[in-house]
C-alpha cells in the first residue's frame, strides 16, 4: 500500500512502500529499505532497555513550537530572496511550486455549521494519539496531552513501554470496544503483565469545554513462572503535559485510603481551570517528576532518563521526586502489587475549592465508574448488533472479532496538526539547503492503518476506512472526509501521506518525509462519498442526518470537482479517454518491474518499460467511479450546468463497455490488462560494475528481448477492476470469464482469499530488487477481496445467466475470508496487513494493522459500497 515515504518492519516482512517519484528524486528502493531499517535500529521514535548501571545521560534537546503565519505572507517571507534569484530561469516552475502550497480557493468543509457547536465539543477529547499505547489529546493544535507508560520485563531486562512498536513483542494490544466518542476498552498483554485500560468521557453541568474524562487501569500478572522479584511490583506511569508551555501545578503525591488524591492542576485557554485526581483502594507507592520541555515526542526519553539516572544513584527504579521550574509536564509513577485497580479522573472547568468537585470525582471513579463502564459496554454491543445486523450471519466467536476490528479502527482515529513538506523540483534548493517548502499549517482528523507502523493518515487507505466508519457514525465520517478535502491545494492535489507534527515525524525517517505534487493516489474517498449520496436516495438516514449529508455534499462538490480535474489533467494518457499512473521510473536498472507506487498497488507488474503509451485499467475504473459520484451529487442537488453535463458525458464515455474492451480486454482469455511497452524477457542478475579503480557487484535488471507495445499479460487484482466496479453487463460472456479467473486455483483462488497475482504470472512472488521482497505479487489483501465480494454480491442479484455461479463463489469467498481472519486474530491477537497465500493464510506484513482489514466487519454484515448505476 502506498502513500508517500517508506517504512520498514521486521526483516521477514515486506516493507510497505510510501511513494517514490520519477527521476530518482528519492533513494533507490534498496537504499530506502536499508536506511529505514537503520533508523529503526537506532530506535527512531522508539526506546531501548532501561539500563540501571553505567547510564550515560543524554542531552535532551528543547524545541520551541514556531507560530504559523498566514500562507500567502509566509510564502513571500520564506521564499522572497530565493524566488528573485531564479526568476529568470525558472519562473514558471516556481509559480507552480507556489500553487502547490496554496489552499484551494473554496469554502472550507470544516466551516460548515454542522461541524461547530455541540458536534465540535462532543469530539473535543479523545484517544487521538494512536501512536502510543494509551494517549489522550484534544482536537486543537496546542492541547493538553496525557498518556500511559509502564515498565515491562523481557529477557531479564527492563523496558519502558509507551510508543506502540512491534519490537516490544506484546502478545496483544488493541481495543476490544470503542465507540469513537466517549468510551473504550483496551487489552494489553506484556510478557505476563495484563493491563486493561478503560476510558469514559462525560459532559456534566459543571464541566468546562469538552467535558470531563476518566481512565481506569486494571493490572494483573501471570504469576506462574515468575520469580518473587519479578512479580513483586508493577510500575505504571501516567503523565499530563501542556503543549502551550503553560505551567502545571504539582499536587499531592502521597496516596490516601481516605479518598482521591489531587495529582496536578492548571489552566488552559479553551477549557479553563482543570484538575487531575487519582483514586484507588489498593496500596500504592507514588513518585513524580516534572519537566519543562516543548518536545512532546520525546516524553519516553525524559522519563527513561530520569528513572535510569535515579536508579544509578539510589538503586531504586523510581522517578526522582524532583520538578523543574515552571514544569509543563508532570509524570506520576504508581508502583503497585497486582492485582490492582487505579482510577484517574480529569476535571475541566474546575476550581479546587468547588463544593461539587468531590461529587464529580465520585461519579467518575470507584463503583459509579464501574456502573457507567458496564452501561457503555452494553450500549456499544447493542449498537453494533443493530447497525451491522450480523446475529444470523456469523457465530459468537466471529462476532467478538468483528467488534474488535471496528473498535481498533475507531480507537486508531487521531488528530494531527502541522505542515507537510513538499518537495521542490529537481535542481532547486532553498538558501538554507532545504529541498522542500512547507504546506500551509493544517489539522487532520483521520483513521490510521496501523498504530505501530503507520500511525498517520494515508489518502488511499482512508476511503476504505470510511466505508466502515460512516455506517457506524456518519457524523464522524463526514468530519474525517471534510478534513481530508480541506487539504486540497489550488491545483486540486492532496498530499498522499500526512506526516503532521513532531509525534508523527518521530516515526518516519527524514528521507521519506517529502511529498511530491506530481504523484497521485487512488481517490478511494469517492467510495464513501458515493455511498453518502446513494444513502439519501435510499432514505437510509434520518431527516436530520439527511439534511447534514446534503449540506456536506453541496459544499464538497467544488472540491471533488477540483480533485477530479487534477487527475484528469495530470494522469491522462496519450489518447483521449486513456489514463495511466504518472511517475514510474523509466530509466531504472535496479527493478525487475518498475513500481507504480502511486497506484497503491506498489510492485504489481505493469509494462516493463514505462512510457507515455501506457494505459492502466485500474485508473480508468477509479476515474469512472469519480465521475459517477460527482454526477450523482449533481443530479441530487439538481444542478443544471455545463459542468454537470460534462460529467454526464464523461460518465457515459468511461462506462462504455465496447470502448473498455477495445482498450483493455484480451478476447482470447477474457481478462482485462494494462497496455504498454512491455517484454516478459527480463531478469535480475549480478553484474560486476567498475567504480573508479575498484570493482563491485550489483544486482541489476537485464532485458533479454526488446519491449513492444502490447497488453501486459499478468492476471491479478488489476485485471479484476472492471468486474469490481460492476462495469460488465450481467449477460456478457466476459463476466463468465471473470468468474473463471476468480475461481481457478492455479490463478487467483485460495482457501483463504484471492491472491493478488496469478500463480501463472512470470513475476509471481518474485523480488523486485535485491532488497525488495514481493508485496502485491501474490499476498492476499482484504481491501481488494472486499471489492471482489461486492461485485459477486451485485452480480448474484442481477438477472443473467451467471447469477447463480456468482452467488456460489460469493458464499465460498466470504466464508474463507471470515474464517481466516478470525483464526489469525484468535491465534495471534492481531489483525494483519495481508495474508500469506502460500502458508495457510497466515498473517504477514505489519501486525496490529486494523486499517482496511477492518472491512471484515462489512464482510460479516454483507454490507457493500454503492458502485453500480
């Protein structure tokens, strides 16, 4: 899956590529993998063991958050001298650069009245820091943030847990329940330590803006096999920090059995005075530390350094009970004997001497909190059953996995604020040496593919996420989609990978941060937006919801049009009505088949020698979806303009079955293919290359036969796009051929889902470079299987000679996918990025990858997108 940089994971797993522009603007794939792996070994964004002896204190850099100016002024100030120097040689190019960091001139989606007032306040607080095991923040650029750390024990060493990372080797972590608004329950299992974290949010009569929230921490240990020393004490750390730099006042840190303990208090511009209290019936030992720092992404380092230094000096694994002057970060270490239960409550708009404070604390701790959590859990389960209506479709074991998939998706929704870094054209550099220019400061409220590997927004993933989320909570979904559409620049382009803010940047090696305004990504948001438009026609919404959806679509229309026109102008083919993903590397010698990262399908085989004669069948289908979506909105809004007529005309052209077949269908086998300059006679082999006076060996591509213009004969997901989009008439012989391809075990069918590339392909499971293992060359991906299921479901209910067979394949494929994902989740404790078609469907790639794997919820519910006119 693609988006715009690169990240790596365990050596055995394929790296999830993140976009690479043409003309070698980024490192070669091998270098990218190696650099990312090195960054991970360095612990970038992670943390190593707590060393209790010979600790060398690290210098902690202090960063100051820069204030953001208006885009137009900032651009002139930031680039003034640089612009003047190149005015004569590259004015046109630089004007294009300026446009790439200028917002689209259109009313903002997030300024709609429906996103203000109660809606905005109801979503103010949340678990919006998906990169940490448990983290809270508000949907505001400079927020109070809070979170949990703990000391884990692995192989005799102490480790500080905070940032989600696979190297921690937790048996499982993730939300078993989360409603996206005011309730969640998470289970974490760390080498014998069992932590359950629950949160509850409530708006009371005396609450400040956003309301109050509570966290319950339940800790248990698996005592068998642990020594007395290991089982004696569990160390939990809860912190609260102010990103504005406001001082936090330290409260008491002596535990009391007589009632709650005031840990900290302060004031924030948006919520007024606030307090943090702790309550527990268990014996606790509390230590504390206060820090003055603006580097919130380095909280792990601050705590680890403080504990390790104190341990070296005193022999105790504790915080030093010291606070720096004007501390804006307070950390509390709570040492407990398990089992134990701790309640923490945050009160907003509070005054320490208010007579109702004790009542508010009591309501959000102890027995009253237990009752509220039980009620919220019951409400979540009942709402899940009502919305997805799966009781007669799956068994109870599958039901719990479906709830976990939805909960992990909603629990992975984050709020980010910052500026994307947009790459300058090749040959241009800022005076200070930077090869990028900043996007305007922007907020993004979005789901993320994986909390441990990809805890940030990815454009092509988000459309699939929203297919699930809008069915659960259409207001949250429109809020997320609206944030994404507000990122459109004046050309109609959206940066594909959103790396906003220091926390997000801390997880991405610097060389992979830049975004390239020439690169596209599948416009999957149209999947969810088309559903919203169709839902109004089908009267799926209440009157109030329908009114808000209508207002949303009306304002979105101009932005969707701009987005579509960007694709239509930048990704068009040589001939009218043809399209191809621009940006493939036409001069590479290192790739067996040059990647098409912008397509989202990374190393899926395309034409071996890229040129402007290419035409890509998947992009043509995405364009058809987009035109149909915008046309549907125009019809619903009763627009009668030349623009609407253009979309009507283009929709008819792109849906013309004869033209589609002429451009992409191989009549002999009934399969759809890309077209381009291609040869099958290519291979990778070792060459001896002379470099000055030395010789080195390189793994390079060798072309054994000249390429020629032809269909690219690789059957796989791309071949199925016309089928997935429902463009094949139900009576056509081509539909029968598609069912043949899907059901053939030598081609795509497995007992665990459809593989991404046929076993008969010459590139099936082939490495793309020395360092690039196969990715979309055989593995089973849930998003594409979901789209195939959607088409099978559609054709099974259409009158035609193949409806019965489509229905049979639908039942078998659905059953296989559910069984395999449920089995993997129950065996491993995780949802996975993709599944191994060669190893009994075993999960592979990134684990803790809910992302589009959460589509299993819709597969269980038999709920599919509206694709077919």
